C-alpha cells in the first residue's frame, strides 16, 4: 500500500471493498481520489456514489495489478469473478 500523501485529486486507484450486504464477499474496485466536499483540502475516495475517508483503514493501490496481488495474498485466487475492474 502506498503513502497517502502521494495521492492527488483526480487519481484513479484500486481498493479492496467488502460488499456491505454480504460481508464474506470482497472485490477489487476502481475508485477516484477527490477533495472531500465536507472538508476542503482533505482528500477522500469516491466509490459507488459515496465518499470514503482516505485513511490507513482503506487498502488503496495505484494499479489494478497491485490490488489483485494483495487480494490473492489475503483472499486466495481471484479466479471465479470476485475481482471487478
């Protein structure tokens, strides 16, 4: 995972995201780094029409390949359609 200070508004990143309706389902999803609309000057992630904090609790990767490698490490093979690009 990269340092948070390397992200800029407009960056496209990849995160490991757990389905809120099925906690045993996780996937890699593309997200955008944007300025937090509630806290000017602070960055956040925009994913599924929702703003998420850009903090150490979120696994964020610069490339899809990095995210897929981490996914496989933590969850096993990505075969079977768990990764969404």
